C-alpha cells in the first residue's frame, strides 16, 4: 500500500509539473540571431517600439494596450489577427502617421467580438476619434466586418485584409481544438501555435522578419488565454453588414497563396461584398502587410485617395 501511495504521488506530481511547465521567453533580438534578419528591418521594428511604447486603458475590467500617433484630420484604425499585437502594423503606422491620425491596438484575452468592439470603442472615445477608416487583417478583418455591422456610423472606409466572412467551415474544422485547447498546458498550446509559423506561415511569406516577430509572440508576449479567446472570436457567428447600403467603401486585400484562408472563403468574401475593390497579392502569404509592406501601403494609399470625400 505504501509503495502504491508513493507511486501515485510521483505520477500526480509529474502531471502537475508537466502542466505547470513554464513557457520560455525569447525576445525578437535573440530570435533574429537564430533566424537572421536584415539589420535595417530589425532596427526599424526596434526603433518603433522604443519611440512609441504602448498606452494603456482599462475597459470592462481588462487592460488594453494601444498606440495613437499622427495629427491628421482623418483617422486610420489598424486591427491585427490571431498572432499579432499593436506593433505588427509598425510599417503602416510609420508610413501613414505624417498625414493621418493612426491607431493600433493589442487584443487582451476577451473571448467575444462584442467584447473586443467595446474595448476598441472605448479607446477611440478616449482619443477623441469619432470615425475612422478601419484596416483589419485575418481576425482583424473579421472584427472589421462585425464593427461595420454593429457600429456603421464609426466606419469611414473598411479594408478587409486576408480574411473571411462569417462561415461554417472554420467551426467545423476547429471544433475539436476549441474543446481540447482549454484542457492543455499553456506551453503545449503555444508550442502547437508556434509550429504553424514554421509549417504554414514561413513557407509562403519567406520572411525571417515576420517569423521572428511571430515567434516572439509565442515566447512570452501571448498567453494560452489570448490564443483561446482569439480563436473563439474567429468562430463566432454574426449577420454580415451591407456596406454598399451604408455608404461605406470597402477594399478586399487577399493573397493567391494564403495558407490560412482557403480559396473557398476568399471567394465567399468577394461574393459577400460584390461592390468592394479587390487587390490580390501573388506569392505573399498571409501577412503581406509585413513582408510586402511597400506594396501594401501603396494599395492602401490608392484606396484612400480614390474614396476621398471632397
């Protein structure tokens, strides 16, 4: 009996230790030595972080991080995807700040689109921004559609980048993940998340700059709660807006080799918004705003100029 008790305690202790195993922390500077990044690219990101540290605002008992810069009359709000933060848009923020008021947020672990929308709304109110062009990518593009559907008066234009409309494909595909994920240790969830950067994102982006940014997210900047909350938002359903009836110009930005948004959902997005302008990247992967920043910025400039209110 004594040996059985000891064995049980050892097994239980081992399981607890495995579950509580800490997630290793790595910064982008360290990762850039492991996966070499051109010095100018890395310096650009690090300089942005140093010059524009995030501000903080508590909304519904949760702390949000965001940046707001520029002094233009019009505002642009940037919304990131599953594996981003406010500074993943640094190349766009730098490019558009001279002529626009630009804002970018980091989603806290809020597991609903309405919760995210309330946080963003509070930040805009805090910064005195009543209406903005909303540029969203992936989950951010999905959130942009929800924002148009629920707060159309606050949307001047909408850019839906590498994203998808409300659909039944993702809920079917990822149902098991939503059930198992909460039961797994944090380090396991983040390790699985990280593996996708190597197997799906990097082969199509071919950008070590993007790779080290995303890896840093999985090595301490994000937590299990963030991954699960954002995943729930991707699967949430809502009635899509009719931007044409609302008078909101829409630009769809897509990549022909997007590894995360299948052709079926890209087609559905264009069917959902038939009056939208469409810009298609070739061989750019899921994050063209990072690894094709100049072309992405030019597509945004063209859209802004063509839809300028005179």
